[in-house]
C-alpha cells in the first residue's frame, strides 16, 4: 500500500508520484483570467452528507454548503461514499464498494474520478474537501489537474485515529503538505494536525443554524430537566450521565434526563438505567428529525455533553441558541465554546464531579436571550465570512 503515498519523496511510489507532479506542472487552469471581485464558485467534496437512512450524518457539511450559498456564492456538493446513493440530497452522488481490502486505494480513486467529472461540469473556482481520508487525496489530484486551488477541512478526532497503518499515515501527511489551505474546527484539532505537518492551520468552527434553534427559545420555570443529544456511542459517555443522576436522586427529586439519539449503546444504556434504579427518570426518545430537536432543547433546563472526545460540539451551540445553558467535559472542542458565562466544564470520566456540576449549573440564574446571542458567533453567516475569506485568500494569492 506504500505506493499510494503522495509525497515529494521520489522513493515513494514513483509512478503515482510522477503522475501527481505532472498534473501539478501542467494544470488546465480553467479559471485563468477570471475576475476575483465576483462571487466565488465552490465544489464541496465530502464522504459525509445527510441521507434518508442517516439524516443527521454530515449535517455540518450541509450547513457549510448552505451558509456559503446563502451569501450569494455558487456552491455544489459532491457526496462520495459507499452509501451516497441512499437518499442523499447532494447535487451529485458517487458510490464505491464498501470493502476493507484495498479501501485506501479505492477511496483515492473514487475521490479522483468523481471530482474530475464534477470540476469538468461545474468549473468551480475552489474545491473544498472534507476529511483527509478517504477522498481528499483523490480530490487533490483532480484539483491539480484542472489548476483549481483546494482547501481541506479536517473534522476527525482524535486525529491520530485516521492514521492507522504506515501507508495511511504517509498518504495523510503528503495530502496535508500539498493542500493550498487546511482548516480545522477547533484549537484541539489544530494542535493534533500541527504535530503532523508544520504549516499554517486555519481554525474555522463548524457552522450552526442558530436561527432554527433561536426560534424555539422561551422562558420556562425550572424543572430540573437534563438533556443529551447525540449518537449513543461509547465515547459519548452517556453511562457517566446516568451514574451522576443516580448519585443525585436523593438531592433532586424532580431530576430527569431525556436522551435524543440512537446508536450501538442504546440497549446497554437502557439496562444500566434499570440497574441504577433510575429508569423512571430517563426517557430514551430515539433519533429525531432535526426540525424537532430545537423544541426538545427549549424544554430542558440544561444540556449535558459528557464525551471523552469532541472535535467541536455543535450540539452545545444549538442548545445555547435555544437559550439553554450547557455543561460539557474538557474533551477538546467544548473548551473553545463553553465559557463560565454560558455553562461549565468538568474533567472527563468522573461521575461525582459531573453530578456536582449539574447541581451548580441548575442553581444558577440564566438569561435566555444572552445565551442565544452568545451562540451567534457560530452562526451560518459567521462561518461563511470566515470560510469565504480563505477562498479569496487563495484566489487573490
């Protein structure tokens, strides 16, 4: 698999290396002579995008596209994934075989071919690839072939989980070196990427449709209602939240938890709630359409995100936009979001500390409008301004 590396080192896969150098030297420069003061045309290339079977998957990619388009820029989405044909709303979908054997090569080839076709059809000023693997190396080859600048946004955390074996690490490192710009969604992720490549990293947080959540904002009497929204996966540590509630059951007789989301841990979490004797305090609502989530947030007193790792934490911003305070672990991205004026941060993995922090946040008085105003720094408009500034920097350079 080492022959897939896109490095400048000529000892790594000479045929592949020469092919990339050739397209870098030649380029088709389809955008030569264009006026830089006009709106930007962007092609988003992503392995994640909402589908009929996973409406929440890659929602941040959809929001990024919507944010850029709302400011008058031309934007198209290319969704390339084994499941990309299952009800994806992207402008173009491309599927490739889901297999562990040769997955790296298949992902690169699929990304290159699909991006080549999309560039030829839409003639973008900029290609914006999401996530280093599996598509970004192929999107890079296609962008170089057409002389189009390319931006990468990395979302994966912990970033080291992308690297896997030596071949994957070499491909990721070489792809990072050759990108025209690299964006990450938090300072936590920036530090991880900078350990792999010494170059400029732009921090552009995920966009949040704050208007959708702000519409649900309302004043309500305290009911000691907690909320979790997200995938029910081991790293989300909903089990820790259940243990904290069990510790508080004597002190806060009204305390309850609503869990919105689905995942591999749902059955075991339901069993744990029964074992802890708090089944009557916990409601598992399952996955929910996005348009119904704001009402769920507005009905809560406090949103809690006890994850081991979060590269950003969009759900925290959503809750704030709905006028609700938040409590999270110091798990990466939340450190950039949660200030003392809007909630609290605790260490990870400690149910006792989490329980005390829940009490402290519930006891505080909150100004719903101030919380919602605070969330606007992550709005769609704020994202578009940051991201389009990077596009223009490349085009004007």
